[in-house]
C-alpha cells in the first residue's frame, strides 16, 4: 500500500485559494501603485521646480546679474546671498543661475561658483525653452526645472535651474507607500474574512459534505436507480427533468408514451400532484398512488417534494416522481380526462387576456406606438418642441439624450438653450467618441451657463454640423465675456473656473481635442459674450442613414 493521501477539506481549500488570489491581486496592485507613486512624486516635484525656475528667471535680480558687464562670479555676490535665502525658504536643494556659456553664478556649494554646469541638460534652456529634466550633477541625481532668462527685448542671456535630489524625494515616496500599504493591509484583512465566510457558506450549502462524500453518494444513487424496477424522475424547482432512470425510460417506451429527456419541463405533473391531498400532512410527505400523465400516457405513481439547504423561504428545491405501469390506471382515465379539460378551460379563460398582452407587445416591437406617443406628447411641455429638430438631425442617441437633458437643466436655471444641427449627425462607430463628445460638450455648456449667470436674458446657442469626418461644434453665449489675458489663462492647466471669472477653464476640453487631432478656437469680448468653436474628428458608424 502506498502512503496515505493527505486530503484538504473543501472549506479550507476554498479559503486558501480565495485568500491566495486576493493576496496575489494586492501584490500586483502594490507593485503598480508603488510605481505610480514614484512617477507621481517625481512629476509633481518636477512641475514645482520648473515653476520656481520660471518665476526666478523673470526677477530683476537675476536679469541684472546676467546683464552686468562684466558678470560677477563670486560667493559673496548679492545674487548668491539672495538665492541662498530663497533656497532655504523654498525647500529645494539648489538654485543655479548660469550664463550663456553654462558657467555658474550661484550654487549651493559656493566653491563651485564660476565652474561649468554639470549634467549637460541645460542647452535647451539656453535656447529659450523651459522644461523638467532628471540628470546627475555635483549633488547627485536630481529632478531639475529649467527656465530661460530673457532681456526686455526677448534675448536669452542665461538660464535658471532649480532642483531637488532623489534623496529628498525618498521620504515623500516612503510616506506615500506607507499609506498605500496600510490600505492594502486593510483590504487583505477584509478579503481574508470574506474567504472564511465563503468557505463557511459553501460548507453549509453542501450540508457539511466533502467532495469525496458527494462522489460516493452520487455513485450509490446511480447504482440504486439502475437497480430499481420503478420509474424515477427528478425535477428541479422549475419542474425541469434533472434525472430519469433506465426503468422510467423503459416504462414510457412500453406504454407508447412520448420520450422524456433531461431538461424537459413537466409542469403538468406538478399541477396534477397539487390537486391531490397528501396522505400525511407536511411538505416533505409524498402524494402516493396518484394519477400522473407522463408523455401523454396515464401512470400510477407518487410525487414527493424535496427539502434541503437550497430551499429558500419555504420553497421546495424540486421534486421526485416515481411511477409504474398498472391496469389500475385505466380506472382513473375519466378522472384524468376531466383534469385535462379543466386545465383547457383555464387556458381558454386567460386566452383573451394573453392576446391583448401579445397585441400590446407586438405593437411596441414593430414601432406602432402612436397612441402611447400621443399620450406622452400631452405630458411634454410645448417648449420641448424646439428639441425635435436636434433629435431628428442627431442620430447618435446618447448625444441626443444628453443634449435634451442639458436643455431641461438650462430651463431650471432660467437659461434659453438653443440646440440646432445644420446637417445630419450620424451615429458614432466608436463609443469612445461618444464619451469624449459628452465630456467636451458638457464642459462647454457648463462654462456658458456660468458665463450667462446674472444676465437679464441669458441665452446659450449650440450648433452642430458634420462634414468630411469632422464634427463642428459652436457654443455662443451672451454672458460677461473675457479679455485677452483671461482667454490665454483659460487654456492653461491649473486655472480654476471656480474663481471670480466664471464660464472659463477650457484646459480639459483643449486636452481632449489635442489627443485626437481636433481644434479649439475661442473668441470673446468683455460684456458681449463668448464664442467657442471646436472641431472633433468623428467616425460615423456603418448605419448613417
């Protein structure tokens, strides 16, 4: 005999596998989020040092030092003292001002003033660009922000580099990872509890049996059913056949009954059994020696409802029918015929009602909904009539529904929203285009609604046109308008639309259009409203009729 096989209980195995899957998923999440945290920390610090460099490059002190003749390279210069104060206050590791020849005017280590800049990443700044770079310098690997220094005439006379070393970023990454680890640990604990609960539920549903026990019971049941001379049919809770033994098939065949197979529904048998009072009270007791019609032939048998852990709210999970072919069945033929006629009478009584339901369903399916449409039209405000044209012209249902919803929102705010389409706009081939257009149009309309707030007759006009694969959008309002400076800022990241100026903040729209090669134009005059024009590459679906 070989060594005894170690058997792991099903509940334990289920809990272990579920917990292992959760742990593996969390480990993958840790790796992904940890990488994302590092990239995010570096990106945020890069934007920060770049902004500081741009501000310093625009200061008079830096311009004066780079414009001096000759340029002073000294650890005791006023610029070096000023930069040292700023570096400590801003919490950065270095602020370096360099001349056009990449020679340092300032440095955190004063002994390096007058030496060539290290890292070889300053050339674009000296050419007039501002950017973020990661390179190794005298203080180690650092995240650097560069900005050019211009004269009043626009000539580049040097650059400013502000940076933080990777050693300064390490604590920030560690703190973020610590927070992430705590959350993942909490999720792991919840997952462990869920795994234990799942294992307990599985064990309960299996009545405490293990897979080997279930396999043995199945084998025993098969052997007993094959050995029985009576026909046995098992039904589920929907009265479909889940089991039929060889004796049942033989009895049906010998009586000339229609064959019954797995999956066949025997609702009529349940109805026949329901009309017979059980021999003993109680849901588990069988109705014995009752007339059953199986496959169109009468048999004498028993009907027993099953009970078990899968029953809910008192409903039986199924039933077992046992039957035999006997001459006694003939005596019950008339009674069975009466039962069938009663069932037919019930079906006739409900036939008219079902026909009405079928007519209503059929009219709905073929689109004949004039009566329903007339009723609904009485409930719709006549002001929605202006939306009919946009619904007819706009064949993309998601966009049409969205615009109608925005029109209702505008009415609630007392704003006249005019929707029009110069051409038919077909349905989109890609759902991504629909999602993007909902975001773009939604942002443009929200900005317009904010711009007209407080106006005497607030009006927003949205026009759409589709031509040559381009969907053109025009949003015009009669709001407060914007000056040139506000227009420029509205396209910049970080400009808030929640401040004093309302109806601006188009950075998100600009990004979405840039991502697909679209175009955005903005025209506005203070006190006279704003006009926004957008072009979105739009792929029409195959059904463009």
